[in-house]
């Protein structure tokens, strides 16, 4: 047993070095998106590629595999619920996945992502799809090569999806998305037949500095810890973690829109509070991450929507917003504001979409990704395919690619495939977890209306965040909700909320 | 010869990886000093230690030594002035130095520096020397261990000095500093007997945002390239390079002082323009750095003082400053302003010191460092020793440690010993190089008065910056000035400028 303890320490020491390299890489990437001047991009690609390659070489070191093999007996002896058993299990999963990939390939991907992101930041404002087309073609090719390292898949996207949402496959997602669609399309239809509330007051001049201050106030309110984080500006908001002691978020403020940055900040706070809430004992190990992309997204959507777009939240926060913008909102009653931020409208931009239509945006992307990966759709034809799908599913056509296929960073900043399903999985799961929180926190509604969000955050820390990757997503969902992922709570939530709002 | 070419490529590939790791580490360090939240410090120490250790392991790899050995014949065959010959020569020097140090020691130093810097940022505002004392003791101990890896030194500080200013020793610096002192002390004395110009107008309320904008304007004016850099705020200003395409500076703005941040910005611009001006062909190799700490400092001081505190510079820039601060400076004539920014006063703070007394601050630190390293002075006695030396040399005693021994980051952010001599070497050299520039650019004075600084910057790129570390500091000085380092131009410059200002 003493030899096993030594081995466990040796394992942790190796994992710490790998973690240091990966978190350093994450900082280089954060810097690229926040403060790096244009001249830095070439060297940054090389630097990131080197760090990712070295991390990957260490993660695939045969000595690590031997340690994991030797630790099998310890894993069996330990209680199934022991942190150490989880560490060995999760590390083995990562090791087995990493050893499929050559380190040079990992470095190639890292370098590609820096260059593709850089091209995207210039191509989107210029509405220049041609400028990113070669990067996207390269991305698709890299995705295919990635999949090929995992032979035996049923669908070429499965290995990419599995990387983000372990165990999920196209074959599982397609019926789930179809069931959702079957509920959402008639709901959107029914809402479309009802009168729309006013909302023009949301789109006036709102000074960015005050928006930033309000975003920080909202972040503090929900329990994001600024001693262990900060907010910066980027083209596409994101959250990133360098340690549980330093988890940062970014936002993108629009001077003519008061709600976009605020909801996106609450969204990223959800991601960040998850990472801030992980048990510090897991620091420097593979356990110190969220359970899956879907579970992560459940937390961003929970804070953005189930809290952030709820009536009790605005009972507390709206007077603060009015005080910051008295000219714009002083005469707008809370009820009008609440209706405006929950307007359901077919629209062009995913991140600005309401809760009801949001998943339709995701499903379009998911389908297009699959078609790109299978080769049914050529990258050159993607802009048109995008417009066609938007016309078909949402009855809208973007005037250009800027608000079409260039709107999301995902296909440019990371490999296509496996990036979008987590959003819809997260929406579904957010309602399921929130239902449970309400049952266990009987005063939750009133707490939120009094601006007391910490009981909810602390419940989520205790039941979700602290565990990091200790439990797989299905295990965690089972533990928290008592059953598997299911869409009923989410559909029920939408029907009740929007049934009331639109008097359906 | 073809095999040598392959070897040279292999060498460059190895150097690129090492460079990537070191530049990534530099970004982590920049981030620690600019944006990192307090909770990030623990993990940052580990991350930096890992990156530095991996870089060092690669720099001391026996295979690198074998490559360098095999390349000796190529080095001899190449013209002495060939870039490749310089690359082999400089890499060998770095290899020989690096192989003295164990990688674990390098990691230990990196981790110490993060923790010590963090402690200093809190200790200085709190005037709490006791809080940094253990870190400083550890720093002294690490410095001694560093020196011990280079046995055979005449003075224990020599290996540390050699790391920053190759070839320099205590035995060479002490007579140089003594000769300077012999000139400076009577000059300070003579000036002290003359009436002082007014200067209170410099110390009014100057809005930080406007100071920042002016600093940026000044930086642009002298030729600092914002496409390849940026300015951020820190406790102690510095310049740092991640590639010649991304060289950043920082500043520290005081709301009650218009000149401090501006001169410090010009100072850091000098460092940064040096790094921006290095031949891009040297990118990712050990040649892509300044020749030595002293040469680097000659450029920061040249831009800060020989340009930035000159009359022609302010002929052009003062109307801009007045326009930004009309209430504070609208009624102050240029001549009064020029005299005020060149007032010679015994003062407590090195970075705010005038050109004449500045070196006295450096010499105090240099002497105290040597005493700490030899053990003649205990760290616990350092605050008192500091006050005593300031009383003796400058006739002043700081009211506390905040403006005493805690004022400079150097002993906390890096190992004590070898950090300060570069400032005075730089002052001396700045005048020597500027004298040469004036001789070769006959319209320099008028160019500066018209706000045309690029001819000077471009002359410096062509004669100094582009070469990076290709030439050693003595070689470079010889090439640029036609002779060795000498104090006469500097003393001559000071006597003429301050002789006029104070009518000596």
C-alpha cells in the first residue's frame, strides 16, 4: 500500500506538470483574445503549439500508462466514491484518449486555432467569408483526421462529440433534438400568433462604462468571486480557468443594447462559478474541470435564463438598472421590462436568441457541422446552406455572412464538430437541475427577489460544482436529479413561463 | 556542409522550443503584474516554475551541447560577422552558463520570484518590511547558491552581474562608480548652492485618463509601434517582449504628478523599441534580445533623458501637454516647465530622481547588495542600513520603509545582485551613443524640435537595435562609438546641460 501511495504521488506530480502547461496555454489564448496586439499572432501560434505539444507528450508518456496500470489494484480497493479512485479512473480515460493522437497533430491543431481565430476577428467585421474559408477547410480536414484516430465510430462526428460530452453520439443526439424540435416549433408558432410586447426601449444609447459597472454588480450579486476572477472585453465572450483561484470571464458590450452584455455576463458567470466552485483538493489534476460541455452549459444557462431572465431577479435588480439609466428606463415599468427581455422572436443571432428559439439555432449548426464532416456539404457552399436553413427553420435570411455563418467563433477558434450540442444539452439539463434546487430550497423564489443568490450558488457548489469531473455527466445528473437526462422539465418550464407571458 | 546545414536547422528548432517556453513564461509574468486576480498567485508560481524548468532542461540537453560541438567547424568557416556564427557563439555561451544550474534550482527561483513579487505588492503600500523579510532572506540565499554554481569568482556578486552584463565584475564596476561619484558629488554640491527653479505646478491634480492618453501620444511620437505593443498599468513599470511583434510596456500613473508617468513611459519605450527593432530574422533564437542589461538601459535612458528631458523635445510637445491640462499649465511658460522637469534635488525615490543624482541612488543599492551577498549585512538590518546610506550620501532619511527599502521591486521580483549596475552603465553609455547619433544626424536637434523622432529611432535601429545579441556589449559599443565605454561624454553632457540650467 505504501508503494501505491508513492505511485499516486508520482501520478499527481506528472499531472501537475501537464496541468501547468495547459493552464499556461489557456492564459496565452485568453491574452490573444483580450489584449494581444496584432503583431503578436505569429509567435503566439508557435508558443501555443509548443505548450500543447509538450503537455500532450507528457500525457501520453508510457511511464504514465504504467503508473495507471500499477494503480489499478488501488482503484479497486478504494471505495468507489473515493476521490483517488476517481482521479485514477478519469486520468486513465484521458490517457487512453490522448494516446490516440500524435503530439505533432495536437501542436498542428493549436497553431491552426490561433491563426483561424485571428483571421475570424478580422473577417467578421469585414463580412469576408472568403478570408476564413481556407481556415475552415483546414479545420474540417483536421476534424476528420481527429476522428480517424478513433476508428470504429458510427458517425464521423462521434469522436469529436465524445471529447466534449463523453458517451454522447450523433445517434443519441438526433432523436433528442427531434423530440425538442417537435415541442418547440409549435410553441414558437403559437407565440408568433400572439401580440408582441414592446421592447424598443432596450435598444437606446447605453454608455458602455455604466454597462460594465452593472455587469460587475450583477456578477457580484450572483456570487462570482472577483478575488478569484475578472471581466475583460472580447469579440466573443467566454470563461476560462487558470486555477480555481483565477477563473476569468469576458464580455462584449454594445452601446445600443442594454441587455445583451448583461445576459452574456450572467452566462459566463455560470461557467466561471462552476470552475471557482470545484473542490480545491482537485487543483492541478484532471478532476479540476467541469463534468462535460453539457453540464457546463447547464450552469451558464441556469444563471443566464432560469435566474437572469426570471421575474424575481428583476424585482431586485431592475431598480438598480433604472438608477444607472434613468433617462432610458426611468419611465418603463418592471413588467414591461420583464416582458421585453423575454420576447420570443425568430432572429438571426444565436447568442441574442430568446429561450424558446435558441435551440433551433443550435440544431441548425449541429446539422451543418455533420454535413461538413461527412462531406455532404462543401465549405464553399456553407454560407448559402446557412441562409437556406435559416429561411427554412426560422423564416429569416441574414443580409450578409457577418450575421450568418461568421457570427460564432466556434468553427474558427476550435475544430468543427462537437462544439454546439452542449448548448442544447445544457438548456435541457438546466431546467432539470433548477427544478431540484427549487424543491430543496423552499424560499428560493423569495431569496432571489431579495437579491440573495448565494443560497442557490452554494447549493450548486455542494451538489454540482465541487465534484468537478469526479462523476461523469450521467452519474452527476443521476445524483442531483434522481434520474437520467430528460426534456420534460425544460419543456414544462418553457410552456409555463411563456404560456403566462403570451397568454397561450 | 549539407550536414552542417541540417545541424543548424536542428539547433534552431531546439532554440525555438526553448524560446516559446520562455516567452510564454514572460507572458505569465506580465499577466501577474497587470491583470491577475489575487487568487491566481499560487498556481502562477507553479506554472512559471514548470515553464522555466522545462526551458532549462531543454537548454541543458546534452544533445544540444553535441550539436554545438559539431557546429564548431562551421562557426570557424563562416565569416566572423555572419549571423549564423553569432548564433552558434551566443548559444554556446548560454548553454555553458545554463549547464551550471540544476533545473530544479531554476524552477525554485521562478516560484520564489512569483511569491516574493506578490508579497512585495502588498507589503509596500502597507509599509511592512517584516512581510517581505523572509522572501528577501530567501532571495539572498538563492543568489548565493546561484553564485556557488560558478566557482572561481573573485566576488560573490560576479556571476550574477555576469548574467546581466557579460564580462562585468565588481572589480571593474567599483572604480567606474568611484570615478563617477567623484564627478557627481561636487556637481550636486555646486547645484545645491544655486537657487532652485519653481516646480510646484508639476504636482497638481492631473487626470489619469488624460495622462494615459498623453503617454500614448508621446510613445507614438518617439516611434513605439502600437501594432506590436501596448501600455498597461502596474505597480512598477517595465517592458517585456513575447516576440519582436509583441513588446509591451507598463506604466504607473500618479494623479498628483504630471511628469512621473510620462518619463517612465519614455523610459520603457526605449527598452521596447530596442526589442521591436531587432532583426526579425533572429526571431525565436537567443539573438533576439538586447546585448546586455547596460546596453538596454542605455536606450531607456537615452529616450527618457537625452531626448525626453531635452529642450527641443518640449518645444514640440509642451503645447500638447498644455492643451491637455490648460488649467494646470496654461500659464506656465515652456522655459519654466523645462527647468522644473530638470530640477536637481536630493530625493528619496530612484525612479523619480533627476539625471545628476540618479546614479547616487544606484550606487547605494549596488553597495548594499554586495554587503547582503557577502554577509556583511543581514537582511534584518537592511532597512536601517538603507536609511543610514541615504542620510550619508543624499542627506535625507525616508519617513518609512515604503519610500526606503521597499521602493524598488528588484530584490523581490528577481534575485538580489546583478540587477542595478545596468542602470548606471546605461546612463554612461546613453550619452556616448547619443553623441555619436548627433554627429551622424546633423539636423537631429531641429528634427526633435519639429517632433520628428523617427530619424533618431531609425538610426538606433540600424546601429544598435537590429543586432540584438549578435555583438557583445563591448563589441557593440566599439562598433557604434569607435571605442570602449567611457564616462567622459556623460559627465560632459551633465556639466553642460546643468551648467547652463543652474548658471554654474
